[in-house]
C-alpha cells in the first residue's frame, strides 16, 4: 500500500462545512436578503419570497439622509458617467486620477478644515491602509486603541505589527493611565471612533485630544457614522465640538450619509502625501469611477447647504425612542442617532428579525457575534430622513407584538 494512503489526509471541504454548520447552530450565520431597492419608494423595498414579490420597510440602512436616492445626486452620476464612462481605468498613478478625484478631495479637505484628503475604494480600506502604513513606517510607534474600535482599524493595526495597548471604551481616565506610563518621546497614535455604530455611544473627543496634546500623541478618529449628520455643515462630531483643526487624522465614508461609495482620510498635506506615497492599499488599487466622485461631491455640497434633512432625522429618532419607551421596549440610551434594542441571544435575535420581516414587513438585520461581543446581540434600529412617523410607529407596534410572542413561547417551553 502506498505511504500516502496510510496517512490521514486533511479534508478541506468537510472542515469548512463543519465550521459553517457550527456558525448556524450558534445563530451567527449571516443570511443575506436580496433587496430590490427602489429609488422612488425608499425606505420601502421589494423582495422575492416563494415566488411572490413582497414589500418591506428598511430600518437598518446606513443611508441616513436618503442621499442615494436624491435626484440631483443621481443626475450628477448619470451625466458624468455618460461623459467619462463607468470606471476610471487605472490606479491613481496610472491614469486613474481625474479632475473629479482632485475636486472631490479638495472638497473633503475643506469640509473638514484640513490641508488635504485622500480617496479610497471604501472607508475600511482607508482605515486599514492608513494605520498599517503609519505603523510599519514609524519605528516604535505604539497604537493606543479604544476596545470597541471597528474591525478595519483593528486589522490595520494588527497588520502593521506594532505594539498595541487598549483602553476601556470611551474611558479617558484609563487612556491617561496608559499615556502616562509611556515615555514622552515614544511615538504614539490614539485610535478611536466618534460614533460607535453598535451601541450608539459618542466618544469624549475633546478629552481624548487634550490628552494627546499633553502626552505628545497623534490622534486618528473614525467619523464614518457621524459624517453628514453632525456639525453645522455635517462634517461630523469634530465639527460639532469645534475640534476639526485639533484632531490629526480623520477617516470618513462616502457610503453612508453621503449616499454613494468610497472612503477617505483627511489630514495635513505631509501626512496625506506620506500615505499616498507609501500606502500599498492606495497605490495598488484601481481608483473610484469619476462619476462616483462627481456624485459624492454633489451630495456633500447639498448636505453642507441643507440642514433640514439632518433636523428631520434627529426629530424622528426622538419620536421613535418616545414610542419605544411608551411600549416598554428597552433600548440602549445614547446621544447619537443609533437605537440598539438588546436581545437575549443570537438565535432569538434572528428569530425576532425573521418574524418582523415575514409577518410585519419590517426589515431589521440582527447584529450578532463577532460584530458585537457574545451576550450583546441586538437589533440596531435606524430611521432615516426619508422615513415617516407612521412607519416608525409601525416598527414599534410590530416589534412589541413579536417580543410578546417570543416571551410567551419561552414561558410555555419552560412549563412543558
């Protein structure tokens, strides 16, 4: 008998299937709903189930202001696509830098009161590349990271290979303990978010920046869930707190409140030129289509000029929370626009979401591990400027009914 027939061979497919099965058993498998998005009817959308077309209201979209369905933004994208085509046709250094890219970067930099900006295919790539590049390039740089930071930031720091120290979520006191334990001359980068998307908390940005100045650290803030919503012109929490010129590097997205696609960082000319010159995630990636850049710039201009949509959004958030309180539905209190409703476990979280969709036409995606720690599974309720009060009321009524049904089921199961 040949030797290779006597040894145990690794079965790749079986191993992967076993891991997927375990994920489903734990309630953490990610099921995708095929959404037929309607620019005309947003936040209502359509989907197929059993060969039947059904409608539902989207309460988990990050298109906070509905800018992706704004006529002027759509028209700008369409017009530019007819002029420039559907793609850029190259990386930024090989024919992929168009006048639309340059103009958008200038608009973003001015919006955040910075010297320069740099576009990426997405905010994940922007975070990953910027942090990886800084870590690999600055000898002995230590990352000091909030424990609830986004996966893109965690992976960027991990890829750099530098030492990382973690401070408690939004805990400025713990952050100072860490900073004070390090030599003043030690290169340090504090990495945090302004609005944390899973629990809706807002960072003590002023306190963090004050500590950074005191202990000679750079600051890197992810504003993806704040851009477009906070501040006089919608530039984010840093603008709201009058701190735009105090923070060193801002990461933002064009895919949420701006309603298009792409991400960016904005900072001093030197920092941006450094990432542009040394960041492999920027250098070796085909650039965004010119039409996308033009549409994003149009959207930002509209956001800067019009505060009514932001005002409507936050009024609707207040209304939703008042209805939840009246219905005795517990949610995580915070100062942001994100309203998490904690569910007992991953399986129940999915069951509640499934019933909301199939029985009530309400689409809320369950948020499970590893997006949140085990035990913190939740439904993240998102209303946009395009939702109505009637739709918010329907969400609360439906959620209340499903939660009562779930509690009744569990009580009967325990008695059986």
